[in-house]
C-alpha cells in the first residue's frame, strides 16, 4: 500500500494537492476536518459525541479522531492506500498513526512536507480571506495559527526524520509545478519498494530452475539457503560443520544457521530491487522468521509462488538429478529422497495456510513444460511489480 501524510503549515496548499494525489494514485483521502463534519452531518454516534464537545467549546479528542479515521479507511477497502491531509498534527498523533496503520497491517510510506516561507503563507491566507470572506483568515488569527503550527506540529518532522520518511517539498510555484514535484518524489519512493518472492514446493518441484530465471529476468537477488549451506559445508566453516549432518540426512538445518546466512546475504546486497527466496521458509516458524528479517528492511513478502508437482514426478526428477554432476549428497539415497518428501508433506500445509491467509500464495502446475510455466510466473511477477509501484 502507498500511505502518504501530506504535511505543511496553514496556507501551504495541502488541500488542493492532496485531492489531486489521492485521485492519481487511487488513495483514500483522509482530512480530519472533512470526515469530522461528515460524521456530525450524518448523526453517527461519534459525530454526535464530537458535536457535543465542539458546542461546549472543547477540542475533539484524539481518541474520537482516530476512531473516525479508522472508520473512514475501512469504508474504502479497494483503494491502493491512504492519503492523510493535515494528520498527524502533533507528536502524539504521529505515534497514534503508526499504531493505527500497524493494526491494519501496513505502515506510512512517507511524510511529504510543503515548505513555504512565512511571509508567503501570510500573503496567501490574506488573499484567500479577501476572496472567500473567511473569518479565520484575519491577520491576528493567521499569526496565531502559524505559532501553533511551530509549537505543536514541527516536532512531527523529527519523528519521521528518524524513520527516514520525511521529504521536504518546495511549495513555491504554480499548483501544477508543485504537483509535479510531489509526484516525482512519490515515484522515487515507489521505485525503492522491494519485491520479495518466495518459491515454495516439494523437493523436485523445479523451484531452483524457475527461481533463478525469474531473478535474472527481473534483476532480483537470488537467495537459496540450500546453496549457501552447501558452500559452508564444502568450506568446513563453523556453520558448515553444524549443518553437515542435517544435510546428509535430508533434514532441515537448525534455524540459527539459516538466519545467520540470510542475514549475511541481505547485509552484503546493496541497491537490490528485491529478493527471491528458494528453500526458505520450509517450516511455519521460518515463515515468521522471514517476516522478521524483511521487517528490518522495512519490507515484507510480496508474493509466494507455489509449484505443485506429484510425488511420483518429484521422485523421478530427483533420481534423474542424482545421475548428473548437479547431484546433491541427499539425492544419492532413495530413502533420503523419500524422507525429504515426507518432511515437506508434514510441514507444507501450515506454510501454505500462513500465506493463503495473507492473500500472497499463487499456485502453478509444476509438472508442465518449463517454458510454459516460466511465462506464467513471469506474468505474475510483472503484475506484482506494478502493484507495488502504484
């Protein structure tokens, strides 16, 4: 999802730009003032509570505001994300927004701050007062609003600077010029979004063949825990010595070994467009581990490609591989092959269900021609790239 907070002092032009951006990127537009007025007009329970507070001269609490925001977001489930106009306004609200988005299994992509000099802001609001006869645009009120902004709202900038999500935008120029600056920045942010693909399926399903081709085609970093472990075993490293007996028996190596190898690979990789994971996760616990590893990169699994193949076909492929120079030590013994297939069978459903619940798993017939299968997978990856760039 693309979640944007459009930020800036009164008179910076947030409202005008926010509506254009929301339409361009199909985002749910959230203006706390607008949705508060709507709740009051519709006579909802939250609206009536807010109205009572306002009529008594009070300020609507953050507790009411966040409930109204969440209700508005849930009314638009088909949007590509959310655009917050003028929220968060305070340091506390920044934490509230993080918590709200976390509850919805998403996060803020960026805070775009329209930067406009103080004298220009005053000039704009005074001009607006003449055109629209707005009572809140008298010079005394304008100066007070700008002071309030400096005191309460500027600290929000530091909150998002610490998360590397703060983007100052020059707010001087025509509406179209400022809009272009905003969209250019958004496109740059979208281009940084990682596409992370998991290839899932029983041994002999053809994961390695397809995963490598997809990684090369789309410029993604290929991560095979099996290959990394075999390299460690061959080099007789500390991790290799730990993993070797598991590898020879066709068992899953300890999670600590896989974690350290994947962490190393992620740390070594710079400027990646995303990652292809082959052979990991192979257990439900590892699915949670992968989520944690990617969260460190402020990312997550994008799509899971399941290659479904029959046990008989898998046996044939693994037996055939055992007679080539690509043979693994665990290919050479039929009992080990059967053991690996049984281990997968025992654990596969939990992994499959984990990703099905997140709407991330797409299944393919792994028994079909490799070229046909590759084209089908390419189509899904192309679509996934478009989705994360929205």
